[in-house]
C-alpha cells in the first residue's frame, strides 16, 4: 500500500497506551491553537492580532537512536524487567543492549521506524526557523527497517569484536507460546509481519533535513552504548573505526 503521510492519524481507540497518549496530546494542542481568540489581551493589556498568535509546529519522530552524548545519563538503555514492559515503545527502548548482549536468542519479525537523534534535533531547530513550518506536522523517520536487518548489520560489525548478535527469526507459534508468560512478547504479537512505511518527503522539503542512513545511526548508537558502559566491553572489542 501507500506510505503513511502527515495527513494520516493513528486511531486512539485501537492504539496502545504510549502512542495513544501522544496522538491525544497532539490533537488537543491543535484544537487549543485553533480555538484561540482572534483578539486577546496580553499582560500589558494590548490586543494581539490573529497574525501575532503563537505558531504551532509538531514533530512526530519514530524510534530515536544515535550516539549518546558524553556525560549524560541515558535511561533508555538501562535494563528493563519483564514486568515493566507497558508498550511496544518500552520494549524498543533497549533494543541495542538486548541485541549486543543476546538477551533475545530469536528475533520477532517486527519493524523499527528509526530516526537519528541528531536529525530530530536539526528538525526542531528548523521548525522554529523555517517560514514553511508553522501550522504543519512532520514525520521524522529515516527508514522502516526489520529488526532482523538491523541485527544482521550489527552482527557484521560487532561479531568480530566478540558480540554474538542474534539474527534468527522467531517462529510465530513460539512467540504465541512465549506471550503467555512474557508481557514483552505479548505486546509485539500484533506487530509481527506488519510492513507499514512512512513518507518523510515533507520534512526533507520544508525543513531541509537529510536523514542519516540507519546503519550509521545504529552502529554509532551501539558503539556509544559500549563506550558509556551500558554494554560490557569484550576481550575482542576494538572500538569505533576498527572495521
């Protein structure tokens, strides 16, 4: 089918808690902005014209990855207990550590809507400066990629450095069985095999964003996770630039 665009909205009635909260918050923001009075008094009692109302721009990023800034605390890479998974996004939060540490011996056939954190930052700056941005919403996704493909890329890069990254696909029947006891698996069952893709042309054109390749993003994310201590260094680990 066709790619999803900014004209498409997630149905909050069928969405899981995290994306549901996001879509409801955005709809409320647009409704609030739409219903602002044409004339309103500011604190000095001066009337503000319609053209002088604050501008609203919304960024809709996918799965944000990329290098961790030195000296920062990154809760997204900390281990999550099985009973703490409340949504697919919670499961995605520590994909890098789960792959590098082989916490998932078999992989579900799900897709990750990856975007680099640096591209997200650049988009936010452009959203405040571009004359085309006000009144628009933007999809910030570099590419929709199967977790199996991400794992294969990481295995090629980190396998020689002592990391046994899993690359085999988990059979659907096995996932169904596992979902009985594991809430994390239960959450991803509806996503198995889905191939939704999203268009990012609007962000490229209006915000002049050039999205980084996901291989670059995920490799740098993995290296920074190791360098920052979220994933242990192996005896064969050589570090960035070694391949």
